[in-house]
C-alpha cells in the first residue's frame, strides 16, 4: 500500500481528542479519590461499610493504573504519528510506514484498555446501585412496620 502524508494526517487530530478524553476521566477519577479520602479520613468509616470502601479503593486503583497506561499509549501514538508524518515528508517511506503502523497499534491498545476501564467503572457503579436498592428496601420495611404499629395502636385505643 502506498502511504502518503495525507493518510497519516487523518489520524493526527484524533489522538489529541483521545488524550483530552482520557485526561478528563483522570481528573474526574482523582476527584473521586479525594472525596473518598475525605470521607474515610475525616468522617470515619463504620465497620459495616469498610468492605465496600475497600472494594471502591481497589476499583479506583485499577482504573488509575489503566488510565495511566492508556494515556502513555496515546502519547506514544501521537509521537509516532508525528514521526511518520516527518518521515514521509522526508521521503523515508519505510520508516514512515512503520511509525504509522506502530501508532495505530498503540491506539488500538489504548482503546481496548479504555473499554476495560469503562467496565470496571460500571462494576463500581453497580455496587452503589445495590446499596441504594438495599437502602430503599430498608426504608420500605421501616415504613411498613410503622404502618402496622399505627394500625395496632389504633385498634387498641378504640
């Protein structure tokens, strides 16, 4: 396949957009970690909630590592894409082809890892949703118990 600078240039704007997206996810993740830290350190964690917090910490740690690898892959892909453009400009076609090929592989790796990071994030959100469901079930149980007590108290008083 004949590779020219225009073909390589198509990939050029996509990589910085990916890096911005990954950077935003990293910023949001760091905010979550700071909030979790404040909750655990300042407010203390009841023993019954400690397992949930350990699960969150493990999930956040995995996501943080993945995002670091993803950002590194995207940055290296950007450098290789620029190198391919320069090589093709200097008419070093073989070098340009290999740089472009390597950039595409790194972008693929970054996207696969990004998909994995999204799955971890979804699993973490499932934990929160199950907590909300349990909380709602407890609230429903308490409301039903109160209603029964009121009925019993009303029958006794009449």
